[in-house]
C-alpha cells in the first residue's frame, strides 16, 4: 500500500479524520503523504517532532498544524490529542513516522484516536 493510500483509506475513509498527513519522524520531517489541500508547514512539523520527545511541552505551546492552533488535551497510549472548536487533532508516532489526523464536527475524538492508534501500531509492526 502506498503512503497516500494509508492517508486516504486507513485514516480518512476509515472515519478517523477529515484531513491527514504522514510525515517522516527524522529531520527535516518530509511529508510522505497528505490529504489534498492539507499543508503542514516544515516549522510546525519540527515543533511537533520535538514535542513528541517530551509531550508535556504541548501543554505550553499547543499544537499548530497547517496554520491552525489546537489546545492540547492529553497524551496517552502513544497518542497526543488536541481540540479546536467542535473538531480536533490526533497525533501518533511510529518508529519512523508521525501520523497527523485533523477532524471536524461529526467525527468523535475516540474514533480518531482508535483509527490513528491502530495505524501507528501497524506501521510499528512493519518496521516503520
């Protein structure tokens, strides 16, 4: 399966997000695949990667992706969750990738966490 298929089928079509991206955990955090029109910026990805090493830092900085800032909610079970209005963001890290899923009203946070967490676990099992 291509990286784009993981974004389109394993995250968005599976009900985990309206927009998503998979990026390299290694600097410079290149984008492997993203939803059409979803443009995480290099400096945002660098900050996310740095904060994933110490997720408590998200509490001070929040989470900014594609120019949108989300309030940090929690870090649990290898998932970072944030909220903005009726939507939110779920971020997970595998051995080599960062999975970013943004959802709007209509997708429950738990559904996003389940889908993103399952994909992160699968990628880890495949060496990614």
